[in-house]
C-alpha cells in the first residue's frame, strides 16, 4: 500500500470515527467501534507520514486525495 493511499484511508477512518464516538458518548455506552476506527486511522496516518520520503504539506493534501480517488474511479 503506498503512502498516499494510507493517508487517505487513515484520514477517512478518523473522520468516520467521530459520529460513532459522539453517539456512544451521548448514549453512555463504551465507544468500541469508534475507538477501533481511531486506532486504525491513527496508525495508517502515522505510517504514511513516516514512510513518505518528504513530509506532506497542507497545500498538498487536496492533490493527494484527488490522486487516490482518480485511481479508483473507472
């Protein structure tokens, strides 16, 4: 898995964990799914940032997302 894909999948996992964490917090339950998503997303983002040859910049992030989505679109 290349670093761009790891960054995008990890970022999406982190974003998708927010509703799960909020729902569990509001209902007073243990946030199991949200915690797993945060763990997976965090590991993927950290792996992408450390494995990439040069650091990502904030200006480069939209291009990274577009490159990854363009590869998966038919």
